[in-house]
């Protein structure tokens, strides 16, 4: 249940009520959640992969896709 805790806090912190015709895409939500986790974990890829329950390789692919590499 630890993984869902991070998502819960993210959603609570970012509670917004955008107009229904301007909802963010799932891809944008994923990107922003990964950005949030990067800040939360001080860029610890292993921790983020654990939270997301994905491999480090899959996370690295997302980081490259979202241009979150330094």
C-alpha cells in the first residue's frame, strides 16, 4: 500500500478543477507524477521504480521520453 500513498498525496496536492473540455491527458498526468516523484525522492531512480512497480530500465525509458535526464 505504500505505492498508493504517494499517488494519493500527489492527487491531494494537485487538486484542481479544470473545465471538462480541458482535462489533462493520461500521458500528461503520468509525466507530472514522475516529475513529482523525482522531487520527492531526490532523483532516486531505484526508489521511483519501486514506487511505480516497474523496472529501472522501464523508468529510464520514461525519463528519456519525458526529457527528465540531466
